[in-house]
């Protein structure tokens, strides 16, 4: 009766997660090549000096994302079970990575689309404003709307704090296949062989849980930190540090997004086997979309873009 859960685990860990790890490594390597002045045919990004900082932020978010996946891989391939400490590291790396990604993505879109903090360029909101007062008078007509967004994010940080932090375990029985012969063959032949190869192997799924310690970080400490960052962003905006305020807000929004993503997986699916599969598929989709967006945003424009091959840039901040 354990065959179904074993097949789910093999597909999730052996195929999807392996693809995620490989893609993340390639993305880090090729992004670093672009920042170092050695563009890749597989990731033909062309940047000027103004594009360096946003791409660096995205680069470091990719690095932290890889470390979060590495922590998860250590649990699966090395420990053959869950670890509270490794789970916490995975959560921290993932939350900070998502925060940096949202902040970096905003910087990219601001330079290429919004133009809010780009002097001499027309802001996207000018279609609704009589004139731009931000670069002249130091305030934006959309300031009240931005304050409303910050208050919304602050309020959205609160519900996560009331989520349960009880341990979430696997339910291998729900994946029992309706094939008695195959189930019996796996239980009587394959499973004893696996136990001989790895005595610590636990076919019941009890080894893989989302520990209460990990959930304490994901549903208490990280959303609380995001709430404090949103409040800090509000104060920064009030003292005319608008650009810093937006950067802090984007970073906190990415962290909060991670918390809600984990909350959805843990309590909508109700099982970490199915939740793990959706988690890995979402990450795979995420990486593919990132590559597509980067290729489009940094496509070569002969009239204004300087090839990165002519202006090598160090990936150090």
C-alpha cells in the first residue's frame, strides 16, 4: 500500500527537484557571466551601467534560492528525514531570497516600465496626473494610494501569526493505488530490499514532517519581521525617503508572499507529499518564467544598449 506514495516521492524528488536544482545552478552561473562581462548564448542579456544594481539583487536572490534548495536536498538525500535546524535554514533562505527577488524585480521594472525613480523619464502614472510633482516638489500624487497599500500589507501580516504551528506529517495511506498485485509486490519484495540498503529508511513517511520549530519561523518570526519592515517602510515614506521606503516594502512583500505560499501548501493540500510536489512544480515554473522575463527585459536594443561584453562588471555589491 506504500507504492503510490513512493512513486509520488520519486517523481517529486528524483525528477522535478533535480530539474529545479540544475536550472537554479545554470541561472546563477549564466547571470554571473553576464555581470562579469561574458554574455552567454543561452542567456543573452545586454545591460548598461544602470541595469547593474537590479541584476545584482536578482543574482543574490538566485544564490539564496539555491541554498534553500540545497538545505531541502540535504534533508532528503543525506539525512533521509526531516531536520528542524535544516528546515529553519530552508525557510530563512527562501524568505530572504523571495524578498530580494521582489525588490530586484521592482528595480528592473522601475527602470524599464514604471520610471518612478528615474529622473528625466516620464512616470507611468503621468497619464493620470496633471504633472509630476515627485522630482520637483518631493511628493507624489499617488502617495495616499501607496500608504493604503502599506496599511493593507500590515494587516495581511497579522492572519499568518494565528496559523497553527503543530507538526505536519505525511499521510501515505491516501496514495494507495487500486492495484493489489503491484502493492503487494512493492510491500513484500521492493520495500525489504530498500530497508536492507538503508536501515534508517522509513516507508511509513514518519521521517518526513514539517516540524513545529520550522513552522514557528514561517508563521511567527518571518511574518512578524515583515510586519515590522512594512511599518518601517511607512515611516521612511513619511520622512521623504520614498525610494528606500519602496525597496523595504518590496523586500517585506516578498517575505510575506513566501509565508502565504507555505500556508497554502500546508493547509490547503493537508499533506506534505502533495504539498511538496506542488512546491517543486511552482519553483520549476518560477525559474522558467524568470528566464523568459530576463530575456525580454534585457533584449539587445542597438540604439541605446551597450553590450555587457564591452563593459565588464564585477558581481560584488
